C-alpha cells in the first residue's frame, strides 16, 4: 500500500490498494499521471490507475510499481468508458461476427450499450444473448425487453387492446425477460406499429412487471412533433407510467420536432421538473444533433394505416379512397416536421439514385406533390429518412438539464445519420470543449457515472478501486467527430486507448481486434 498524499491541489486521500491481493508490481496495466475525470461530476485530479484482470485495483500514486503494460498519460484525459443509453446494435451488428467488434462505437469511447431500444429486438433474450456471445462483442451489451416485440408475439399487428388472457401472456413474456434473462428495462417505441396501438393502461401493466425486478421504463414517446396526440401529453404519459408503475422513466432521445414545438423545450422541462419534485423518477437521454432519422412510415403514416403489417399498409396505399384519407393526414405530418424540404431520403434500395436527396427536390423533378411522392416510395419500400426538424436552442436547453444523459440512437453502423459514428465525440468536442454549453466533467458524467447509477449498472461508469476497467484515454486537443450527413461513416478521432473489461480494444490510437465485451444481466451485472 502506498502512503497517503496530496495529489495536485486537490485535498483527496487516495489509497493504492489491491482488492485481489496483487502486489504493487503485479498489475496488468498502469495508466500513469492521467488527468482523471472519474464519471461522478467531480473536478479532474491527477492519479495513476492500476488494472488487474477486468478491474481497477489501484488508484493513487503508484510510485515505482510495475506492470506488463505502462501508459504515460500525463498529457491525456482518462474517463470511464461511455454508456450508450439508446442503441440498436443488438438488432444487427452484435449478432454478426464480422460486425460485432463495433469499432465505430469504440472510436467514440463507448464501452457499454443498452440494446433493444424503441421497443424493438426479440422476445427471447436468451437466444439473443447466445448469438451475441458467439459473435464476440467488442463492447458490453445491456439488453432491454422491447414492448413492440412482446406485442407482436401476442397480438401480431392488430390494432386493438389485448384481452385479459393476452395481457397475462404479455406480462409473462416481460417477466421471463427479467426473471430468467436478466433484462435491465422495458423499452417502448410508441410511434412504430404495432406499439402505437397500445393504450396507456397496457403500458402501465407491463411497466409494473419491470418494476418488480428493479427495471426501468425507456420510451420513444408517442409524439415528438405535435402531429398526433401532442408532444407535451406524450411526455405526461411517460410521467404517468413511471408514477403508477413506481419505476424510473426515461424519455429517450428527447427532442422538440417541428415548428409547433420549437422553443417549447422549457414547457417539457417544467413538466419533468414538476414530476421529479413530486418524487417521480424521470430522466432523459439525448443525441447532440438537429436532425432525426427513422423509417419514413414512422414519420408520415397515421397509425391506423399501418395496422396488419406492411402488406396491408401497401394495399391501403393502393386503394384510391383510403389513399386520399392517408394523404390528407400525411400532408399535415410533413408540415409538422418543417415541410418537405426538411426530409432527406437516406436509404432506399429500390433506387439508390434518390439517396441523399430532399423530398421536395425529387417531387419537383417528377412533377409531383411531396405527399404523393412519399406514398409512391412507401408502396415500393419503406425508405430510411433523415428529418432536419429541430433547433439548436432546444437541443441546448435539454442538454443543460441535470437529468439529461446521452444516447446515440445508432440504427446500425451502416445507417446514414452521423450519430452512429459521432454522437459521443460530438457532445464532448462541440458542446463541452468548444461551445462550453456544459462542462467536460458534466458531459462525461452524463455518459458514464450517471446512467450507470440511474439504470443500475453495478461497478461501471466510474473510476474507483473495484470498478470494472472500462476506461477511455483521450487527447482533448484531437478529440472530434468526423461523421457528417454527407459522409456519415467516418470514425471519430482522439481516442488513444480504450479498455473494455481491462483489455485494450484501442491501443495507441489503433484497434487491437480484441473483443472483451460481455452481454450483461440485470441480476448479475
């Protein structure tokens, strides 16, 4: 054990101790002289970090201690590995051995991701776990159970409430996901069919099951643009679910979408603050961009038009009278998102020439109204689209809240939105270091210690003796996101070393190929 001493000007006693009986000369890795931002929001401090196995076993002045690998970090910042609260990696990448390394996420410093967001994923989390473990994950995956998957398993794409027997079956599936498979939370995506057919009472009943196991409720709320139920009522619905089910509620990728909501972030914040003051555990996560991205059907089609699944949806679009009814509602939805010029077709396999082009531009070229063009595209396929419909003032307003955390909403690493490759680096570079909207310590807390504490990731998200050695070592001068809307598949820069469970996924700025991630369980994470 080293002697107690002052580190820099910070009056903090730090003990260099080993939890596992290792001698000071028996570390796997020592990170020396780092400026440590520990994930709690505390000011930086100078310290050495000793790693043995998958844990941080020493923190302080390690003096003449030796290790198999030593890193001189005097000019670098060390932080806990970042936690992505909203990831779709479990839908695709983490299931494939060729993609499960998740290098674009590691390049941002992400070492843990909550998966099955927006209610997606599968009902059988045990099978998903097996596939991910066989693929060899490059980062830790924390599964949620998706409400959409549960509803499809019981009700298919039917637009009605479950009867008592069906609701019991849905409860059973959610309970199995928690009790047997270690789910961390229940996720919903209430703009996607058939989840958008669910009434609030159904969601409360399923959230009560999650609450029994200490889980949380993580929701893409029912309306983010005042196009259907209303944006503030959608926030209030989440608050009600969290209050009545007695669990933590997270408004995921919180945003104010479209002209009717611009500047109203203050109103949503007031509702959340009032709920929190009344004892309801309400939080949010956010990606730092002014454009969203998802399937065009989710943005523009009314829920009733999607009942029965894609084939019935396309049949309705082909029937003249029904098509006209759909068109009327689509026109209103297009305007609610700032008009046709705000939409970019990002991915459309039937005609790649349309990718990267705005909806209004394509419509003018074809001599069509934008709504009619959108209908034709949806009859052929369901384009992945980007919607430039947010404003910086609202992004900043939400980011400044002490209850706003960080998520990428990465929709697969091949998606055409830069958030998959740049969300975490962008928040640090643009909003913390350059614009100083929030401090660097607060930015790091929002993507490490805070989500770990709120969502019950034990021994992760912080730098302390006994915590898992998920660490990022970065050069603040070089840290930046390089992904753009025009070139979204560009790796972030500035991460010098990234450790996942004590093993180097990035060393000296290069990927090592080591995949040390784990599929975590709520019961034993």
